[in-house]
C-alpha cells in the first residue's frame, strides 16, 4: 500500500513523496520525484537523479556501439594492405635490390662458438677435462645456454669431432679441398703445419680416446682417415692409370701411414719438424708405382 509521508527535514516545500511498501513498485508521485526500485525498499530519490542514471546508461550503450572492434580493424587493415600491394604489382628494380643476403642464424653462430671453445678445451685439458662447465666458461655462456644450443656433452663432442675433421676439407678426408694431385697431397701431409706437435694434435689424441667408448666419434675418425686413403688412391689412378688398382691402394696407405707416424713421433717429442725419412718413404712408394706402371705399359 502507498501512503503519502511528510519529509519535513529534507524535503520541505517540495511536495509529498511516496514510500514503497510490500512488493508494489508502481507509483504516481508528484512532479520532481520518483522511486528507484534498484536501491531497495522505502527509498525515495529525486526525479533528476533518475534521469541522470537513465542518461548515463544510454550514453554507455552508445559509446559501446561507437567503439571499433580492434581485431576487425586489424584484419581490415591487412586486407587493405594486400589489396594495395596487388594493385601495385611487383617492385621496380630501381627501388629494391633483386637479392638479399639472408641473416645468419643466431643459433648456428652460437653453435659454432661453442664447438670452437670445445676444441680449444680438449686441446688444453684433454678429453676428460672438457666438461660442460669448463666449456661454458671458455665460451662465456652459462651451462644452460650451452645445453640449449648443442645438447648434452656427448652430442657436443660428436659435433666437435665432425667439424674438427671436416671443416675446410672436401668432406671425405683430412685433405683440404684444394688438394687435387699426388704431389700437393704429399706436400700437405709432410708439411710442418700438419706434423707440428700442438693443440691440433692434442685434439686428435683426445678424440681418439673418446672414440674408444663412442661409436659415433669412432666412425667420424675412421671415415676421415679411410677417406684420405681413398682420395690419394684416386689421385694415383688419375696419374698412373695402368698401375694395378691394388698396388695403388697399397701406395696410398703407405703415404698416409708414413705421415701419421711422423706426427705421432713429433707429438711425443714435442717437436714440429718433418723427418726426412718419412717423406722419402712416401716418395719411394710413388716412384715404385711409376716404375710398375711403366713396366705394365711396356
């Protein structure tokens, strides 16, 4: 039931107001006042406040309708850009280079740095001393970064063996890619740089030790040295085509064996000289093959 009440303290002179009782929220009040049913029972509010609330609700709805959908706008901009590029056609040569060099992968560069640090660490501390912590210190990275880029120590040693034996070579032997004659092969195998007792020989010995327990590293080393035999035998076949193939393989084996024997002795004695007898033995084998070739052709 609705009954008029007098609010003399706050509403003097403003006319009667209405109080809501029960669940009946209908009213017929006097001008200037109204009932806000959302504020609870027995609450009287001015008509001005009600008008403001309704006005704000309408304004919020209009604002939501006016705001653009960011995702829709992004898709529209992409479609517009694609349309402009399609209309423009291919770029003119004068405005853009035809080819661009691809940026090298950061991960590949990090792997190369880690492998180089691993090889240096093996040369200084041996294969047993090439721990991940020591390699990480050498390369200036954390152990976690080293594992992220190259995996565990086993994988790192295998990758280091591959790059140590095959970087700069033909990918099949220890001979440089530019070596393509028997004479140039002999010059390389019996040079002071190949025979020197230093870090590289220490790395080879370390990898030989690792190959005893790692079949992958063993295969890398075996393939590299057997590939050297085969490549020299192929050079001998090109220069001595009439010689017996088995004899050519024997001579190639003798050349490589003499060179590695010289390296082994130099590493023990810590010298970097080439024993004249080592090179002379290789040259005598080649000369004997030449005589056999001449006798066969005669």
